[in-house]
């Protein structure tokens, strides 16, 4: 028994280590299934051997064991666990499956809006990216806006407004405390392999004020900074490729959320956003990007963005602008497809959760009824030797509570440990709002706890009726 207990604790420790130390979303997906197998094996071992080892420990404590209610409960539990450990482990695993399945599917469905606002913030978007940082932008902006107007007229896109934004970006090479190293374009042009930690976005003061409507005063080499899950320090200073900037203010929110596309945020689960008086202060040769956000009452014009990008490619504008990327999207079709996919996942999640829940309830009910018949004769004998109705009721209640809520305790423990891993997995699929993910998970746990208690009340009544009749 002791060997099995130690083996179960060891497997559970490995599974917990995998879940708590995962950092990358892709690693979370790979490690999840390994951790699940380890937890299942550990649960059966601990319920089968660990519980009996613990009860024997209690039995060895004379001050605890030799009390009528404890003596009877512990003795009955030792006998019960030998017969029913596998059933309790099954209840724990099925309960965990309900919680994990609902947590994942519901968070993906609810977090879809955040995903759409992050990657596809406007009705239509035209992007001209990866231009040299010293490239002239005014001719490009005028040319693209003229093409937007031409295509809008040709495709009958009416009542539209265009908002243009210019910013710089760079892939992060290394983060070390208050130091940041980014890849410059010369590194990319050399064709060397880049191992990126995430993306840093640079905005000038005028663009920040345009996006937020807030006025700021920045001196030379002063910056505003916001980090999304940024592992470095953003307090007093930040060194970027050897040049030091003073952080005047650490911003509390992502000021481009819902305004500019941030697809890299889902790939790396990390982003850094910096505001400078003038982007030329950086002294870096990084990517310059132009975004054209178009809002319109006509949101389902599939020909518009395709027409603009096709025209830009066909006229060889890429070489003329020095850009290496042209892109565009139309949100309506993407959102419709996303809703269908998320809705399907939610249906599958609810369907599987209902199956797991029904299986849990049936196992619990069967155990209560079958064990009630087994325990009845024992309690009859105890009442005949002097155990009164009050002591019988107390003993039954204590025994039921211990057996019934032990699987629930393990289920919530497993979900709590796996929460970090689950959050990273659902983030890949769009649920990046950490507060919303936590709120949804807690709501699911509350509903499941109430459901579990209701099942407990119903089945425990049947058990008592069988035992005390």
C-alpha cells in the first residue's frame, strides 16, 4: 500500500510540475495530454492505496480513533475504500472532465469577441507592412487611399470612413530585466533564422493621442510603456539595443485594442507597446507599418478588400513602396465563420459534459444504494449494542460527507493546478482576456458545486432510508 501511495504521489507531482511550469501555449497543448494520463493513473493509485494508508494512520492515533463516531466511521471507511476506491476515483476523474471540458469550450465561445477585436478590429482593413523605417509615407498613404476610394466606388461600398495609422514594429530577440534587444531589418535581410520572443510596437506621441484622445507631454528619450504578459521590468528605465529610455508612465491598458490588428499577440502570448515623442529617436532600422481601418454600414462586401490588395499587387506597388507585405480582410465573413466554429465547439463541449455528468450521477447513485444495503446490517448490530439514533445519524453523516466530497475536492484541486495550462490553450483559440477567463471558470465551478450538492442531498436521503429503516 505504501509503495502504491508513494508512486501515486510521484505521478501526481510530475503532472502538477508539467501544468505549473508550462510557459508556451504550444507546449501547453503537448503537455496537457501527458499530464491527463499521469493524473488518471495517480488518482486510481491514491484512492486505492493512499486513502487506506491515511485511514490506517488515523486508526493509529488513539486519541482520535477511540471515540464512538470516529471509531465507526474510520472502520467503515477502511472497509469501504477497499471495495469502492475505483468508483470514487472514477467520480473524481469524471467530475474533472466536466469542469475542464466546460471551462475550455465556454471560454473559447465567450472569449471569441475579444479575439475578433484583437485580430480584426474594424469592418475592413488594408495593411502595408515591413517598410524601411526611413521610407517616405505620405505618397504611399495618398496612393492607397486613392485606391481605396476607387475600389469602394467600383464595389459599391457606401458610407465608409477611413482611419490611417502609422507605427513601427520589431521582433523581440532577447528580454533581460530592464534590457530589450530587437531584430533590425538588416538581420532579416541577411536571411538568418530569427527566434522571436514576441513583438514590440512603437508609436509616436501624435499617434497615441489620436488613438486614445488623451494629451501627453514627453521629453527627449521619455516613453510610455504597456506590456501584455511582458516578462521584463517596466518601472524606471528601458534599454533598447543599447539605448536607454526613461519610462515616464506605465500604462494600465492596451491602447490599440480594438483599433489595430495584433495577430502576433496570439502567436507569442506577449506584446510590448511603447510611445515616444518621435520614432526617429529610436535610431533603429525596423519595420514601418501603415494600417487603413475602414468602417462602413455595408459590412458584407467581399470584393472590396480583395480588389484593393489585388490592384496594389498588380501595379507592383510593393517594390515601389519598399514594402514586403500587403494584406487586407473583411471582418463580417471571418466573424460568421468564427461563430460557427466556436458554436460547434461549445455544443461538443456541452454534449460531452452532459455525458460525463450523467455518468457521474449514475455512479454516485449506484454507490450510495449498494453501499446502503451493505452498511445496513452493520448499523443494526451497532444499534443493538447501544448506539442511539443521534450517534447513528452523526456517524452516517460524517461517513457520507467524507466519501462524497473527497472526489469533488480532488476535482477542484486538479482544475486549479491545470488552470494555467488551460488558460494558455484557450488563449491560442482567442480567449486572451485573463479576467474574463477566470470569471467564467469560477462561474462553472460554482454551478457544478451546486449541482454536485443537489445530487448529494438526493442520494444521501436514499442511503439514510436504507440504513436506518
